[in-house]
């Protein structure tokens, strides 16, 4: 994983930390809050696993597609957002590899 990809992972983790804090302020039901916090904690752990190169973004997409089919229908919009973010990360990794190659090629000239 290159430095650009690491930064992308850290940015995504930070975004979900912010989502978690916002949920703590906005969700009044303790039961619902626990469910949402658990989901966000799991997403943050998944981003960490991607950063440690234990799994890929494609693996995460499949994991959360499966989780969405088994989850409460009320959580569907959250899972759709999570899947969207992992798809963006997967595409972003491709772009960032090319960016690193471009930077290195310009530096070597």
C-alpha cells in the first residue's frame, strides 16, 4: 500500500468516527444507537484491515452486501452508504497507484 492509499484509508476511518459521534448526538433510542455504533465500529475495523492489507476493498464490498441482506431493512441506507464508500476506495486505490507511478516517473527525470 502506498502513502496515498494509506492517507485515503485514514481519511475514511476519520469520516466514520465523525459519523459515530454525530449518531451519538442524533439517535435518541439507546437500542438503535448501540446498533449503529456497532456497525460503524465494524466499518472502522474493516478500514483498518484494508490499511493493514489483510483484506481488499472488494472483499469489504462483498462483506457488507451480505450483511445488508441479513440486516434490519431500516439499516439499508446505512449499508448502501458503506458499500458506496468501499467502492469509491477501490476505485481510488487504482487512481492512487497511477498517481504514485506518475510522481515517481517525474522525479526520476
